[in-house]
């Protein structure tokens, strides 16, 4: 996917890389072509590890909860119903089937 993204980047664009789930279970990691686009377009790529920002989480929650309640920010969940759906939901995470956060509802109150 990064190959296509690089072709479509604007000059002096920025890419944040966070998580590499598509690479986790590969016997051999995939490579990327078109890396010269980084130089030609002046693209910056920076890695992000969420754990480095945990100290900011309380402030984030204070800011985001009101926005969610006001409907200004929406989030997506991919809901699988029943415990029997859990294995397929898990496999879907590694194949890119889900959209948003994957949730398995075991029982509804």
C-alpha cells in the first residue's frame, strides 16, 4: 500500500507510520518500491508508538468525550455477534476485513 501512497503524496507531505499488523505473521517481510518518491517529493516519514504518549491520555479523554457526545466526532465499530463469531472476527483483523474497531458481542444485557 505504501507504494501507491508514495505515488500520490503531495510535495513536502508527511506520513505517520503506526503499527505494522500486515507484517506480523509473514515469514519474510514485504519490501517497498518507489522509495525515491520520498526524496523527489520531500516526504517525511516518522514512526509513532502510542505507548510513548500514554501520559497525555487523561487530557485527550477530557477533550474528546464532549466532542463525541455532541456528535462532532464519530467512530466506527465492526460488531460480530456471539462468541462463535470470535474466531472469524480475529482472522478478519489480520486480513483487513474489519472497518473500525472490531468488537465481539458475547451477550447483550
